[in-house]
């Protein structure tokens, strides 16, 4: 899914082992997650390292396998759409687009690079986390997250965003430096 070559196998194995070991999950869980998330992650410019690290953070929150992969797949697509503003002729074509854009506008996160792609995922998560810390009411925080990520996947992203900045940084560093 990430377009890796045979000569990348050793590095990929190191990444997968680091992702599994640092998140107390099995390689099988990670593989199941990647089956769902990898094609979308690649489309939105995430590296295999960042995808594995994000899945690792979900696993630390008890969300593993297909649940983690589905959450990341759906969340990335909705996050890109929300951050892009979904303006123009196609706005509203997908169900809930207006609500997700409105939910994202409540936050001030700058999560896209100059090419309109998502920034590295640790930067995205920390930016969203900091913005949500400014919302004191848990009901409002939940409503914003559900507006952006959807009702079903919102709770999974809320668990992801409840990780500390240090936990986020440590996971990404562990996988990137594997």
C-alpha cells in the first residue's frame, strides 16, 4: 500500500516490530489495522512510520486490529476534508460535510502543509489536542470530535487525543528511529 520495494523489507520489519512492541500489541493486530488504514494513509501523504505510530497510540488506548484500522481510515479522510474546508461545488455531497467543516472551524489547528497534505501525524495530533484543551466542557469537546471524525469513530479519536503530548512524541520517535 505504501509503494515500498523489496529492499525496504528490513526497514519495514523494524518499523512493524517497534510499532507492536511500543504499543503492547501483536504484529497480527498491526497487520489487520494496516489492511484498513494503509491505502488511505498513503493517499493523504502519511508515511508508513506515522501510520504505524498512530495505530500504536490507538492500541495503547485499547483499540486494536480492524477497529484501529477502520478508525484511522475514516478519521484521516474526514480530517483532510474538514481541514481543507470542503468549499466549492462539491461541498455537502458527502453526508455530514457541513457539520464536519463547522466542527473543525471551532478549532484553530493548522494541520495542512503548503501542498494541502496533512502534516506529520504527531504534529496533527498535538495541534488538535492543544485546541481541544481550550474546550473545558466535556460535552462540547465530544460534540466537536464527533462532528469532525463521525459519531462512531469520534470516541476512538477522543481516546487517541487523550494521550499526553509526551506519549505521542515517544511513540512517533520510537517508530521513526527503529
